[in-house]
């Protein structure tokens, strides 16, 4: 009896699940951007420069279900799945598995924050901080933004020590730093509305693109390992 057969099947199943998870890391950002663009097109007069992304899913709006379920919850679930695949892939190559786990947890928190922002819609105009749902929405969105920015910044250290992923190090720093800068500009513009929506989209854009790029690179790495039949 071949005792290695079950092990080989298990390893193949693990690689398949990891591959699906990495694909979720590509699909999540695409779904997020598509939901924003489509919902914006379905809202005549909506201004992406001055209005928040959350206003596309505000309570009672015509695009509420699309943005909340397709944009926030849908992309959030995919990103949580990607976080697990991120750790499974990076842990195979890095000498800093604890840091890899921390970055993966932060990525998962981004996904959880997006889900929370979809479950708890903001009020019309996102201008009712006294309403519980609005407060929970704002808290969820803050968790999502800050955790993803932190993941990118820590990715600078994680990827720098890994020869196969070192090319992502500088990119991660730029993405995390730029994301925080745009978030600060968004907060500053809340007092003088006009460009809050633009700054929010720039912050979301650079950080969500970081997710896509890292997922693409990790998927390429995982495929190369599979071709070489190298186990984790």
C-alpha cells in the first residue's frame, strides 16, 4: 500500500484551496471598484469628488443594496479569505512567520471592517453621528482603512527579508504611507467639504491596489512552486 498517496492528495488539496484564496485577493479589489463605479453611474448627480463612498450605500438610497452587499460585504468576504491564503503562502518562504501572521490578521481586519460597514449603513449624507448605525459604520470603515494601511507598512519589513518577495517591500511602504496621507487629507477636508470624497477614493485606491498587487505576486509565486513541485 502506498502510504504517500493520502499525503500527496492532502498537499494537492491544500494548494488548490490556497490558490482559490489568492484568486479571492484579486477578485475582491475588482469587485470593490466595480461596485463603486456602477453604483455611481446609477446615481444621477452623484459627485465622487465631494461625496463619500459610503453615501452610495446610505440608508434609503437606490444603490444601497448594490453597494452594501456587492461592494462592502462582497469584497470584505473575499478579502478575509485572501488573508488566510496570504499567510499560507508567505509562511512557506519567510523567516518571520509571526510577522506574516500579523500582516495577514490586519488584512483580515480590513475585510471584516468592510463587512461591518456594509451591515451598518450610514444615514443620508453620512451626517448623523448620533445614530448608532452611523457610528458603527464609521467605526467599521476606520478599522478597515487603518488596518490595511498598517498591513502595507508592515509588509515593508515582511517582504524585505524574503528574496522571492523583496520587490514588494518598497511598494508596500509607498502604498501604506500614501494611504495614511490621503486619510489625513480626508479628515482635514471634512471641516471644509469639497474634496473629502476624492481623498477617500485615493486612500482606498492605493491600499486596495496594494491588495491586488500582492495577491497577483503571491499567486505567481505559488504557481511557480507548484510547477517545480516544491512543498511548503
